């Protein structure tokens, strides 16, 4: 007989051996079967079930096994069957009351006949806790009285991976003190149940045919948390929600809120790490924390407080009011009352800062260059930052400056309407050899050339003025002589 147990009974003569279904077997050694003995396939309602039912009705002796397969076993009597049923080591104490009685035999007989759930214990007068114990005993593998494949206090050694759960698509709750703890909730997808832990106020919406179904949702803890999208997760906290069934079939899936208070990640693949009153409304959007931030756009990022991010926009805000230009997409925005600093370099030796740490300037850099509050760019020109000084031939620089082509033009990026005047960087570098390359002109280089050219022009003018003065002086001397001669002639002629 499949999955039966070999039982030996000593009885005044040679030991009589026979196969008897495990439902009424008196086990004389520890059992290592994978299921309850009456679930292993060797028990059947026509034999074991009938005997157990008769036992429950108080029938004893030969009538207990009459017209069953046990009656044909030589030397086996009704008393033997009753002893086997009442074997205290056989794991048949279904209701866990410490004895094998009519209730136990009735439950097992019903189980063998195909009864399940509440029908196993109807009419037996059991308490709610006893009913729970009976169903747990039947479904999970004999948890009481000679436990077989059951989870017991202190742990088990099954010799194989253990499974705790239901086999009839019913929800499973692991609670404390009769309350909620961990709930595994069946969904439309049998292999993707929803997992809800913590307060009874936590809820994973199963959805429906109209709104779409939710599967594989997770709430790890906290209270009053809600998941309304497949594969959505709320880690904990209070009044947080992930996913939104209103946006289409199966809701907005894969949304995550790690914790915090009153946060909502409603869009697909949106994330809120924590904080309070934050919202992630755009697909792939992120709020790392803070307060009252809204990542509204696709792939947007909002942090700090009162930040609002449009499509593909990074916003960090420190102000008590929402940042301006909130709907400008594809941008990186920082709102900070005291500005922000950026340091870089191996030893953070370089920086630029937009703050008022340097009085009168809105932007300062590690180079010494600054932008004033009035909009004037100021270059670093300290003697302490320079070396390799040499004198200039200002007249030569003047000559090169005069020869330097200067035209009117426009930048391609700005369009023809915006005109500029100046030299080309290539010509400037060829003439003076200044700067890093021949595609740009440094502001100080241009002004330095202009100053040197002015000095050269001044030198030239001084020399020309000196020459003109010398000539004028010579002319004055010649004129004086002529005037004297003219006076002498006039005197001789008596014209004076």
C-alpha cells in the first residue's frame, strides 16, 4: 500500500506484522515523513475514514472494523484499531487538547472524505482558537502531538527547505497577540502576492477589472500606508502612498516610498526616499527627502523644501516659497538664500562661489576674478600673482595695433541682428603672441595691448611735439633777426 507504515505488534506468540494506513497507526519510532500520516496517500475514506467515524460515534470492538480492510487482517481486532487510534505518540491530536478523542477522529475522517476549511470543524463545538489550530494542523502538516513537518517552538530540522503557508489560495497572516503583523495577500497572479506588514491600517489595493489589478505590492511597516500599483513599495512611515490605479491598467507600477510622513509617489518608477509632504508625479521622478517638494516632470529631481521640478529638471531649493520658473524643463536649478559654493581639485584648491562672502561681489572664484553686484567683471591683476616681468616697446605695440584688422561682425550663435566690433583671435595672437590659444582673446590681454599702444602713441606724440617746438623756436629766432634788420632799414630811411 502506497505511503503506509509497517507496524509490528507483539501478542503472546510470533510477532504479527501487517500494513495499516497511517491514520490509525501507533507509531513506535520517530516519524520522518514529509506530510501527516493520513495525508500521505495510504489513508482512505472507505476504510480509515469509516473506522474513525465509528470511533467518533462511540463504536468499539469488532463493529469498529467490520466490513473494512482491517477486518481481513489476521489477528487484528477492533481493540487493536482503537488502541492505534488513541496512540498518544502518533501525532493525531488534531485539536491539541492533549488526548486522541472523537473530535480528532471526526476531523481526520472529514479530511479524508474531502472536507476543507470551516467544514472540518462545523458542529464540533470548538473555540475559535481551536478551529484555527485544527486548520493549521491539517493544512500545515500535523503541528501538534508528535509533529511531522511542522514548525515548532525553538526551530526545526527538516532536512530540506521549509515552507510555511497556505495551499488553497487563502491569505496568510503572521500576527502578534491575535493582531496583525505580516499579511501575505493573494492576488490575481498566484505567484505574485501582495506583502503587507505593520499596522492594520496599511493596505495594498488589489484593484479590479475596471481599474486594473495590483500584484507583488509591498508595505514593510508603519501605519496608514497605501500601495495602488503593481510592484510598488512603501517601506514604512505614516500616510505614505505608492502607485495610482487611476492612470491605467495595473496602475502606475514600480513606485517606491521608503518612509517619512504623507509622501506620495504616484507615477511609474517614481521614488521618494523620505521626508514630509513630498510628491513624485512624473515617471522616473525622484525626491530624496526634505519637505513639500514636487517632482512633477518626467525624470525630474526635487530636493530641499518647496522645490518644484519640471521635465528632466534638477531643483534644490532652500526658500520657504516655491522656486520661480517652475515649468522650465531641462534645467539645473539651485535656490539658496546664502548662495552656493563649488570646490574642486585634489586639495579643493579651486572653487567658485555665488554668495556674498566677499563684500560687493555676487560671484567670486579661487582665481581672484569676481563679478560685482553692479554687474562688472573684475579680473585678478595683483603683482603677487605674476612673474617674469619685462619692459615693452610701446611704439612697436602701437604699430602692430594700428595694423591689426578690426571689423564689425556677429557671432553665429547670436544671429545677424546682434553686431560686435573687434579683432580676430588668430590675428591678435599672431601680432602679439598673447593668451593660451588663437581662438580666444583675454580681457586683460586686450586692455593691456590698448594701454601699451596708448603709451606708445603718447611717446610718439611727445617726440613730435618736441620736434615741432624746436622748429618753432628756430623760426622765432629767425623772425627776431628779420625784425631787427627791418627796423634798422626803416631807421636809415627815416621811416621811424
